[in-house]
């Protein structure tokens, strides 16, 4: 077994197992078990920040611009504009409506028109700009005063706010607040005519954007590419913005964005207008695609005008992201590019699927036991239990979500996965994790049975598995077969 021990710049030594069995990874918020340590650029800024924070603060705008440019080049034309702590903070209809209004009010059709532009006129006429923008977007009073989002059913609802109404989990549902989203159900996809009618009605009702997942974050089911094609076409015809929630799928599903996989991207003529990002990115927010099906009508033909529009939005807040968060977010992007995480996620997904199907043996015959795309892997809950690994669960879902780290070389090789997870290397590897945890006074982080925080001192030192302390989980936990 090779447990690589690397010496860190601060003199601490950290054990880095070739592959660990934590596929929970804080609900998918961890892409790599070495953070951004391997990115020299951000590690140096970070180190400087700890000794001379003022000097780094002075470079704030340089760093923010660097992040913005890197983001749009990595994600091929999606510009990050608004930043928030959690995706639930951003998928709020009023925030999305204001963002669209900001983008339209600062588009070249406005700022380059001497009759309209507040930048070119001595006597700005905001009412005129507002009316122009409303006409451009096809919006009426209802879009301004009570904007709504439409969601494609199956999207996993946010933790709070308006989209929580649609959560599968009652704990979220009962704290949902704000206007209900407009639901687009499976039956609405029966024909182009039916979907278009639905979207035209939604727009009339105040819908400013349609929000969709392409991989269900709860059970890993995949949005059929032909349905996505229909959705893009109908959003285009009804002139409604399309936003894809990529919080779980960015970088992890075989392309920078899952919507850029060939089966969804197709020839690129109809692309989404926005993506929501979060989780492993280190910061949440929305990025705008100025070539999107609706955004392209705003005619942003120069990068300088895009930057200006972004500046107007960000100028409303003093610091769009705190400096340490910005450094980390930049480091993550740099590593994702340098280490080729999008391509690697596809290889990891393939290797894990091969491993799981082989080990599931006869139990896997005759039923669907694996879903998801790339390195977002949903495994039948019963099958997952056989593996003594930590996974992320939605409480009542019959699927366990395996969300492996993307930096492990062993994870792209199905034989290595088998060796480290269940084979000859598994026991010594877990013993090493146990020893390290005992030294540090920690324990396995996630309940092996239900995926929430493990809190009890009673955990398995052989398997490095713990549980949350509920009676139901205790029962399952104590019945587990040790490695
Ligand atoms: Zn539990
Ligand atoms: Zn055990």
C-alpha cells in the first residue's frame, strides 16, 4: 500500500491515501483532498495573505478579474456575475429578475444608442430605458412586481425560499416560502405544441426564467437530451431565459458543464442563458452566457461591454466575495483546468461503474442499479450497503449518491478501486485513517446508514465507519459486515 505523506509548506505532514472511501465529500462540495495546495499561483497568494493581508486586499480587483476571466474561459463563455453563499440564495425569482434587468439595461442596444444611453446623455431618461428593456424582454408589470420561476419537475428543490416548495423532502417543503414556482411536468413534454403553450402561458403569468437540472441531484436520473432540445427550442420561441442548475454537475459530469456534454450541447446554436453554480466551486452564484438563446438578443458584441455590465451589477455590493473565498475559488478553477477534472470525471465514472457492476454480481441483474453521469454516481441503496463506504443520501430516496474526489489517480482504474475499497489494500488503508483520526481526536464524518453527520463515539475502527446516533441507524450500523 502506498500512503503518500507529503510535507506541507507549513511544516505539517499530511497523510494522503491513494483512494479513500468517503464518497460523501460534504454533499459533493469537495472536489479534491488536497484543496488548492497543488496550484502554485493561489498557494502563494494564500501564504502572502496569512502574513500580509493588506497587500493581498490591495490586489482584490486584479484577483476578481482574474477569476472572472478564468471562469469564462474554462466554462466556455459563461461569465460569473453574481456571488452568493448558497445556491438557495440565488435561485430567488426577484434576484434572477433583477439580474436579467441589469443585463438588458446595460446591453449595447441601450448603452450605444445616443437617444437612450444614460452614459451618452446629459439628461438621462430612466423611464425610457425601462420601457425599452421591458419591450426587449417582452415583460409587463407582472414580471417586475411579481416575477416567477418555472421549474422542470424532478429538479431537487432548494433548501429554503420559493423553490423549497418543490422539494421531495418534507423537512424542506414545510419551510418553503414565497410564490410557488410554475411547474413543468412530464406530460408537458408530450409535444412541442404542448410545451410551447405551457411556456407562453407561464410567461404571461410572470415567468422570467425556466430552471432545470440535467441530472437529478437526488436520484441521479438523467434528463433526456431530446427533452432538453425541446425545452431549449420552446424557451427560444416563447422568449424566456433558460437557467441550468449546475451546482452538482459542473466539472463532475464529463464536461466543464453538464449542459456542454455533446448530447446536450449539440451544434451549440441554442444554449442556456445562465447556469447556477456552487458546492465544490467554493462559491455559489449565477454565470451568464451572452450567446444564450435569449441573451443573444441583447447583442453583447464586445467583451468590454460584458465586463461593464458585470461591473454595474457588482458595484451594488462592496465586496462581491470575501478575499479568502476568492483565493480558494480561483485555486479550484486553476486545478480543475491543470489536472483536467472534467475529462477525468468521465473516466472516474466509467471505472466506478465497472467496479460496482462487477461486485454487485447477481444482485445487480435484472434491475437498474446505477444512475448519474460521470463522477456523479447514484447507486441503488441496498447495493451501496455492500461496500462499507460513506455516501450521501436523500433521506427517503432509494438511491445512495457516490460523489468521489476528482484528484485521485487510483479512481480512474477499476482494478485499483477494487483493491483499495474491498481488496487487500482496504484494511491497512482504513487502519491508517483510524490511527490518524485517533491522533487528531476526530472520527468518520458521515453516518454510514443515512449520510448525515456522524456524532457518536461508537464507530468501527476496522472499517472507519460511524453513524448518526439514531436508533434506526444504530441497528443497521451494528449489523454491518466488517472488512
Ligand atoms: Zn444515520
Ligand atoms: Zn466494520
